[in-house]
C-alpha cells in the first residue's frame, strides 16, 4: 500500500498536492478549486471540501469560520440530459 | 499579504485572463506593474467560461485578432514553460438554411483571404467530423469547419500568465478592490484601493463586466452592458468527439473536455441585462432539449453542475481597447462580449506595444471607444451563448 492520503477522490488529489498548492499561495477553497479542480467531481465536493478546509486551517492558522465553502451548484444530484429535456406534461 | 507599492508605471484593474496576460507582457518589457483584483484570480468571467478559441468570425477585426491570438497560444506553453491545456480539435459551425449558407460562404472567403484553413462541409461530411451529430435533428444543410480552432484551459492559462508576470517582477494583489481613480486635469493620476493609493502613468480597465463602474470613476461612460450567461457540465464519459460544435441560429455551443466531460451553453430566451447570478431551470431544460436534438447519444449522460457568468456586451459585439480621448493614460481592455478569452493574446500584445513603444496600429483606432460616436456600427453577427 502506498502512504498517499487522498483528499479528493473524484479528482485524484492527495494531501501533499493540496498542501503544495496552499504553500504556493492558493489559500482559499475557491482558489484550490481553480488550481486543482478540487471539489469539481461528480460528488461536487461533498467528499472533500470539509477535509480540504481542515488542511487550510492547519496551514494558514485561520479558523474554520474564516474559510467559506464555495457555493453549491445545481443540480444537486446528477440528472440525465434526457430527463432534463423532457417536457413537464409528457 | 505582501505590501502594496505606491508607485507604478501601470496599474491593471482585474485579474482575469486579460489582466494577467497584460501584467506578464508589460513586466517582461521592464514596466513596473501592479495588478489589483477584488477577489481571487479567475473569479470573473475567465473562471466561468467555455474557453473555446475560434477564428471563424464575420468581421475582419475579430477574425484577424483571433488568428493571431491562436498563433500566440500555439507558442505559449514553450514561452512560459508552463502547461496551458491547449487542444486543437476544430470548431464545427452548423449551417441551417440557404440564407445562412450564403453568409457562411462570404465569411469563409474573407477568412481564407486572411490565410485561415477553413472549409465548407456537406451534410454527409458533418458525420465524418463529429459522428454523434444528428444532421436531420439539427436541421443542417451543411457546416463550416476550421481544424485549428479549439480550446484552452482558462485556469491553467491565467495562472501561468500570473506566475510568469510575478517572476518578471510584477506585483499581483488579490483581494484588493479598486474604489476610486484620481484625475489631474486631463490625465490619470492615481488609483485608490481598499489597501491604499497607487500613483501611475497608465491605468488599465480590465474589469470585465464591472468595467462600466470603473470607467465611471473618472467620468467616462462606457456603453457596455452585463448579461448573465449560463453553462453546464456533465459527468465524464469516454472520448466521443474532438470538435466544438456551435450554431449561430440556435446560439448553442458544446464540446468535450480533455477529462471527458461535455461542457456547453445556450442563451436563455428573453434574458435582460443585469447582475443576476441565480442559475435557472429554464436554461437546463432548453439546453438539454437542444443538445439531445443535436447529439442524441448524449441523452444518457448526467449533468453534474450548472453555473453562471457575465458577458460584458458592447453594441457591435467587439471589444473596446485603447486610450480614452480626453483622459490621458486611461486604457480600456473590456467589452469582450463573450469572446474575450480567445482574443486576449493579441489584444494584450497590441496594448503592451502601445504603452511601451507608442505603436498605434489601425486596429487600435478601429476598436477605440470613439467608434460609437455618430458613426455607423458594423456588428459582429457570428456569436453564440
Ligand atoms: C458562460 C461563459 C462562456 C464563455 N465562453 C467563452 C469562450 O468559449 N471563448 C471565449 O473566448 N470567451 C468566452 N467567454 C467570455 C470570456 O470568459 C471573457 O470575455 C473573458 O474571460 C474576459 O476576461 P477578462 O480578463 O477581460 O475579464 P474577467 O475574467 O471578467 O476579469 C475581470 C476581473 O476584474 C475584477 N474586478 C472587477 N471590479 C474590480 C474592482 N473594482 N477592483 C478590482 N478588481 C475588480 C473581477 O473580480 C474580475 O476577476 C465566456 C463567458 C461566459 C460567462
Ligand atoms: S471528492 Fe472531491 S469532488 Fe468528489
């Protein structure tokens, strides 16, 4: 087994990669999202954003309240294009 | 946060692709640059866009700018030594009827005369380029195709410019909001931010959909209007097609990204200008319906996210660039109307050469703010989204 710790499973991001980006100055969750695609997978960050926030707090000394979570974006569960395309009265 | 310098040659307002590209080029020419961004880099349209790059336009200005911009994108990874995610899978523009076809032919002639590799496809040939398309469902009578159009990663590109700018000595200040601009007689004096004042010879307004407010700080009126634009992305699927598919008539655009997700948008019917951010179900429904009609196999693919951004729209759908008459040192770099990513390399090069070498190519005159004063406006009609 490798000793890599995965923080974002959808986008394959390890704790080390996230810590490195924080060291490079990407010090908000929004910026980590832009830089690494953190939280952009099918689960929309449900699995990783809170863990990443904890890393941010540890590295920057900020409190959890100071680190806002990116807005959650609809649809809140994946929906097929076919379903979305159907008319309401069909 | 690092200290802000209070004197610069150029202050750039806005940390999107245009602001960051300009910061890099000016710093490389030994100008002292300070960039102010109210949020994080890419927090405006840049971080929300499709980042498609296309050379098939109806006006000469946009075609010329786009061709030269793509040539710059092609060398950029090497120049910066950093990945920008460039992929050239082409753009397929669907043509729906005879009248559109006659426009398409005229555009293709003009584009070819400018040296572009572009051709007209028959309905049968459409399937050779993008097999999942339904020619009948799209009501297509043909298409135009340019193989060197494509896509760039907006985050990678902007971060790469930013990194290169910093290594050439530029100062980039995120979470720093510009709150005022001071004039001294008819010239720019300084920029006021929430972290102090910076005096400068040039101030560049690259604030995207907020450029109008920035210009008002010195009493300059821009005709730009913000329009909400929506966009969605699906889960990742196996590689299905390389080209970006667009239609000027339906306004739709969609492509498959490197990681496998399909990304695209379409205008919401009856959208009014303004800063509305909430994503709508109307968009999802309209987009899904049109997409399923264009590419039926995509019906089974799941949408995972939708979001919004703004187009900064001008009357002729062309950008406003260059110095404002009557306010020396105040440079516009905005009004990109939905295609500011793909034009950024050339626009920022022209502005750099203006500020450093005082070069004024004709295109700079043609895209100056003064073009809206009592002259006939030639509108770019090849727009989507
Ligand atoms: C949904 C969508 C899809 C698009 N698709 C494409 C496409 O396929 N191809 C293409 O070429 N273009 C596309 N565009 C257009 C493209 O995104 C923009 O034209 C381009 O990103 C503009 O970049 P910019 O740097 O000029 O502005 P922006 O990226 O908007 O940056 C302006 C920055 O200024 C900052 N700012 C504003 N006010 C202040 C202030 N007072 N102080 C400090 N900072 C301030 C903002 O926070 C912002 O970050 C699309 C746009 C949208 C919305
Ligand atoms: S775990 Fe990060 S997006 Fe799903």
